């Protein structure tokens, strides 16, 4: 303790130890002391010395401090001292301002020192994990220094610390808990920590977003007063920008979570807009940037369109337009609002239509577009504001043919209203204004009204301008070319490169891909000599860009020339270039456009962003046009007339080949449809065949059942015959009279004969059923009815046979009764009469049986006749099945032929494509495609042969 008093308190007598020695003793005390209080006092002393002796403390004590964090977790006070000491070592913030160069060098050394200590601390990734664990401690003296230390580490070595946090278990989730801390100082520093953590790391950005960051940040913004809030709102907005910028996943999550709707209250600005604080301007500026991030042109078109739709549906676009037309809004907020509205409506038809309907609160009301254009052509307005208005007008016309037509219509004679100012009048006024920046902006804006719209290019040719009293009106195209070609007028109008470039960009956009506009341009006899003179002159560096644009304009006149003017056909213009300029010189001047530094800047993004008005030379959409036309114009100028003729011949050949290919494609489509129809027919026939097979199977099972029933009947008939024979033998044994026995025997033999005949008929029926089983049945309904009739007839025969058997059995029983009652001696006459009556009765019954048997014979004959008819039906069914099978085979053969023909056609198509590719390659590489006439003749003959073969196949 005496040692600590010596360090912290009064100075004892004698030589004083140096700072390094003191720090070394303190470090030894931290490492060797067993009492917690001693270690705590030593760490407190290191903290007090860490700012003055940063290098010594960091070098000697860092390992000891880390060990304190690991071992003394139970004492929050010593943890706070250790974290504060580490923060002082790593942090590069300086409270005092550095004024001179010596102090600046010292600050640079301090920054390097902080980076070195940070590297030393993060060499062990467990240190960062330990720090994340300490952040879970709720004690203020631990959590707050831990947040500051981790923020300082991220500022010094962001990527390395991000990597360690990303792989730490629940690392990001622990940091997100800081936003829920009730102590504002920790929450606010947690926002700063998350800002550093999410810089440039998409993976961490996604994790933070899915940890409900959007909901928490929007709630904090609302609690702090939205745009009227303080620095905390700014920090929240900066964190939101980090999470959403260039992160499509988070943008989609933000939109799907309906957070866009929660942004609308931010832009509710009252009527009294005076006295905006600097913080409010900053907050609203960041809010507008947040909207722009969601609808930026660099995002995917689908994501941008969905965000634009959501902003219109929730009323956010309407709120922005209200700010746009409000009074008292600061200039930088108004500029950023215009840029934001521009990107919200860019490419969205619904949003563009709404913006066209917005009126400014003036008397009389004027469209917002007109009010904005008035600011654009007013040279007293700030430069950035004029650029923003131009960008807004470009976005309004982007992919908006309806809006383009409305702008051009305000220039036509039939729609001009003398009592009001229209957009077209403002553009014409700016186009011919003395201010070169107004000239350029108006020319670019008018060019966007013609972009990719042939109809409006032709309509704009009707625009007439009144130059002065007593002179006839001239067309807008003529007036633009007059300003370019007449040097004295250009001098009076402020002949600058900016004006010339603007007019040339307008003319190039106007006449490109519009032969009628090219004809109107060439009709003026002064235009072509002016262009050739400009290109051939040796001008300064600034004028070389004008020469390149003049070469581009002349090249467009060649490429899109329909040769309607005899004096300025394609060939004559190329001869003129070759004589007065030289083809190589022309191409060199044309190539200078794309080599210009400002061309590369303008090609990067659609928004016109220029540091000074003098740098405002190129438009983004015009750079696309130059990139598209430069190569085509170069080829068109360098090609000779013979090459053009050959190219036209090749084009015709290619067109012929294309037509042949088209015909083959149509033929293949027709054959595909035919094949599909045949496949359908085959499918239907297959299903029918399957149905017939199932029907035959059912009928065969029924026939088998009938056969079993017939076999049962046969067995019963055999038993009845055997019983009859036994009864006859019994009668002979009983001693009947020989005459009676012989008569009865004869009658029994007749009955047996009849039974055998019936059995024979049953056998024939059995064979008939077997034959039916072997053959195909013509139809399910006919076969079922025939079998049903046979079943009924068999049942009738069975019943009749049973009745006959019963009667025979009854007769035999009666005879046995008579035999039992007779005596072996001679009979009494009365008894003889009784026997004779019985015999007579038996004879009558036998005669009845005989009649019945004759009747059965007739029925058997009928059955035989029906059998013959069934055989005929079976024969017809067999022939029908054979016909169906033949048709099926024929269809299958046709399908195979069609497939073979299709394969042949595909091979022919492949050959044709290969030939076309070879022709195109030769055109591309050599510029002079040569093809032998023998090859053409052979190819034509080959095509004719193929067509004849196809016609023969179709006829077949």
C-alpha cells in the first residue's frame, strides 16, 4: 500500500522511479498478489497511467489484464478497471485537436500504435470470445467499458474482429441484446458498435437483420422523435443503411416485413418549415437516402419494382411529393427529395402516372413537372438542384412512352396554349438560352423524350419555331442545325463546348434509327459540309470531343440512310468522307468519344453527378447509344460498295435460308401435331383392346362355370340309368310273367336309348362351349345373352330328365308292390282284371313319356340350329378382331415412319444451321464471304430434292 501511495499520492523524498519502472512494479503486483484488493488497486493504478504511458502499459500489462478478465470474473470493479485500461491502450481517439504538422505525425504514430495493440489482442481469438461473454454482465461498470473496447477493436481491425465474432457462438445475438438495455448510454454505444460490426460484411448484416434489428431500430427512431430526434436517430439510420445497402436479402426482408409502411410518418412535414435544425436536416437526409437504397437502379429490377409498388400503396410517394411542393424546405433536403422521388418513379408506370398528376400549390395550379423544369432552366438556381431536376425528368420518361408523347405534344402546333407555360416551351426556351448549362440540360431532357420512341421522333419533325417577325417559321431540327452550323450565332449565344455537345447529343438521339429524320437532316444543304468541315479541322483539345460527336452524327446519317436523296446516298457520303476527311481519320475522331474521361464517369450510373458545371458533358443513356452505334458505323464507313453488295447478297442468302428453316420448322410442328394425334389414337385403341381382353376373360370364367354345371348333370344322369338296370333285374328275380317282363324290358331299353341320345346332345353342347372358349367372342353383350339362353335350355332339359326319372322310379315301385302281393299259383279272375288295369295304366304312362321324348328331340334340333348361328357370329367376330389388329399394326408403322422422317429433318436443320454459322463467321472475320456457285447449286438441288421427298411422303 505504501507503494501505491507513492504512485498515487504525495512524492516521497529521494530519486523518483521512471514511468516504465512504476508500470513494471504494478504489473508484478497484478501477477503476484494473492489478495483481490491489492490486484484491484494495481489495475486502478495502471488505468490512471494508461493514457500518459500508453506504450509502456500496453507492452507490459496486456497479458496480465487479460488474465484478470479470465480469473477475477466475480469482482465487477476490477473487471471494469481492466477493460478501461485495455480501451485506453487500443483506442486512437484524441480529445485535443492536432493543429500543427508535428502533432499530426504524432497522431499517426498513435494510430499505428493502436493497430499494433489490437493485433496483439486479437492474436488469440479467445480474447474476443471472452469479451463477448463479459458483455452479458449486466453491471454498468463492466458492460459499458466492454462495449467501448469492442468498438475500438472494430475501428482498428474491422475485418479480423468481424471474422472472430461471426464464428463465435451466439456472438451477434449477444451484441443485439445491447439495443434492449434500459440504460441509454449503453444502448447508444451499442448502436455505434453495431455500425462498425456491420460495415461491408453481408453475413453479419443478414444475422443482425434476422435478430429483429429492423423492428428495434424503427421503434427507437419513433421513441426519439423521428426526424426531430437527436444523434441517436442518426445512429439508427446509419445502421439501417449499413444493413440494407447492396444487400438484396435484407432489402427483401425489410419489404416483406411491412417496414416500408412504417417509414411514412418520418416525412410528415408541417406547414411551418422555418428554422430547421442541423440535426433535423441530417436525419431527414439519411431517411431519404434509406428510401433510395430500396429503389436504387443498381438493385434487381424485380426487387425495385416491388418496393416502388409498396411505396405508392402506403402513401410514401405522395408524402414525398408533398415535401417536394412545400415551401421553406432547405435546399439540400429539397435536392435529395427530388432525387428520391426520381428513383421511386423510375420505370414504374403507376408511379409515373401519379407524378404526372401532381400539381404545385400555386394560382393557377401548375403541374409539378413544369415547376421543376422552370428551376432547371433558371441559371440562378443551385447547380445540384438543377442536376436533380434533370434526373427527375429523365426518370419520369424512363420506359414511359405515354409521358414521352405528352411532352412532345406540348410542342406541336395543335396543342400549344398561349395562356399557360408548358414543358415543351420551357425546354425550347432552355435549348436556345444564352446559358450553356440550360442548353445542355434542355437538350438532354428533350433527347430523353425521344429515347427508343420512333413515333415521337417523327412527331417532333412537325414542330415549327418562329424566329423573328417577317420570316417564315423553321422546324426545330433546322433551328438546332442552324445554331451548330452558323458560327456568328453561336458566338452571340455563348459558343461553348457544353452547348455544342448538348445539341449534338440531341441530334444523334433524334435521327438514330429514324430514316425520315435522317432525310430531313440531309435535306438542309449546309449540314453535311459543316460536319465534314468540323471533323477535318485541327482544333484544340476541347474541340476534339465536338469533332467526335460530329463524326458520330455523320455516321448515323450513313448507317440509317434509305438513299431517298440522290445527292446524299450512302455511297456518296462515304466518298465524301474518303476525299475530305479520310476513313482512318474519321474512325479515329469517332473513337475519341469513348476514350474521354467524362464519358467513363457518365456510363457508371444513371444519375448525373458532376462536381462542376464544366464537367457536365455526357448523359448516361447517350453513352449506351454510342456503345451500340460505334462499331456499326465503323464497319459501314470502312466497307466498300462491292463489299456492301456482297453483304446484301449474303443477307439475301441468309434470309432464304431463314425462310427454308422456318418452313422446315413449320413442317416439323405439323408432323409433331400429327404424331401427337396418332399417339392419342394408339392410346385409345390400346385401351379398347384392354377392355376387350377383360371382357373375354370374364366370359371365359362364365363358360367354365357352365361347363362345371353340365358335368354335374352328366353324373346325375349316369346314376339314374344304373338304378333303372338294377330294378329290371329285381323284377326278373321276383318271377313276373315273361310277356310283361319282355314288354317292360323293351320300354326300358327305349328309355335308355333316349337317355343316351340326351347325353350325346349334352356332349355336343359341351364341345360347343369348349370351341367358344378357344375363339374370340365378338362382343360382350351378344356372348352374355347367348350363354344365358343356353343356361336356361340346359336347366329345362335337366328338369325334364328329372321328371322322367321320377316317373320311371314311380312305375318301378308300383310293379314291386304288385309283385309282393301276387301268389305263385294261378290267379283269381278278379285279381287278373285288376292287374290288367294296372298294366294298361303303365302303358299309357309310357306312351306319354315317349311323346315327351319326341318333344325333347325337337328341342335338341332347335339347339343345333342355334349352335350354327353362334358359329357364324364367332366367325364374324374373329374377322373383326383381325381387322382391328391390322389397323393397329398400320398405325404403329405410321408412327415409326413419322419419327424417322422427323429425325431426317432435324439432321437437315443441323446442316443448315452449320452452313449459316459458317457464312456468318466468314462475314465476321474476313468481311468478304465467298461461296462457290457449285455449292449453291448443289444446295438448291438438295433442298428441292428434300421438298419433293416431303411432298411424296405427305401424299402417301
